[in-house]
C-alpha cells in the first residue's frame, strides 16, 4: 500500500468527518491596503499599492515584512535603496488605488494623475525622504534588514521601523472630501466599489 493512497484515504475521511473539502482557491480576505513610497537614484518619488504587509516582531525593535511584486518600479527602487515609507491608506484614498496600483511609473506620471482627483502628494516632513499621500492613517519609515527573500512572483523584505508618523497625536484627521475619516482602507471595500476584482487586480476603467 503506497503512502499516496493512505494520504488520499485520510483526506477523504477528514472531509467526510468535518464537512471540509480541498480547494485550490483561497477564501477572499479583507486585508489593510497600503501604499509604499520609494525613491529612485535620482531622487524621484514613486508610489505603488501593497497589500502583503504585516508586523512580525515588536521587541527589541519593531520589524515588518513587506512583499514586492517583481518587475515594478517600486521593487527596483527598494532593491537599490533598501528604504521606503509604508502608508496605511484610508477610505478617502480608494480612487487613488486605480492610479497607484493600476499603472506603472514607467508610462504614467502618478503624481499628476493623483492631483487630478484631489490627492496631491505632500511633503512628508521626514529629512531626505519623499512626498507622501495626505490623510493616511499612519506612515512607517522602513529600512531593509538583510537580503530580500525570493518567493516567486514577489520578493519579501524584512524591515526595521525607523520612525512612525501619525497626524495630530492620534486625532482622526479629515479626509479630502471634508468628512471625518472612517478607519483604514481594506480590500473588501475596494471590491465593493469595483476598484479591484476577486483576484485582487485593479479594474481599469475604459
């Protein structure tokens, strides 16, 4: 009797007992939506959308893990500089996701396009670092620790948090639409608005 047959029988028994079934499609999750700000070697600011980000340690130092899609300008910039600002987006940034996540800085001036929807980039207030989006929930200045990990379509970078920025000592800022901001932006809301599809890809408007 082969081990494969035994495992197959075990899987069938498990499914029958607990009402579960194997699937190649993971369930949809509602996860926070971030934007990573980077700079190239000439000092030009770039932004993209990033949802694979999570804290992995808090003592003795805060450490985060971020995943960068290969072939993007953000991946290229971060690979060279090892630093960036991670912005946790708010619902007022939903339309900016189409620009930052649905186009490349190689053929689109994302700064100009963001200005068109009233989301002009602002000075971060961090010495020697790029502009950021206004009204984010918080901003984390990240510095890469060690080498990036090749995970296939993405490279994972383990990063130390050098500094954290919030607005007005935790007071909820007002979004660009003039109403108090309601928590952080997540992929569930982006799907509801039709900005991303179930695969997490940005829906490009005609």
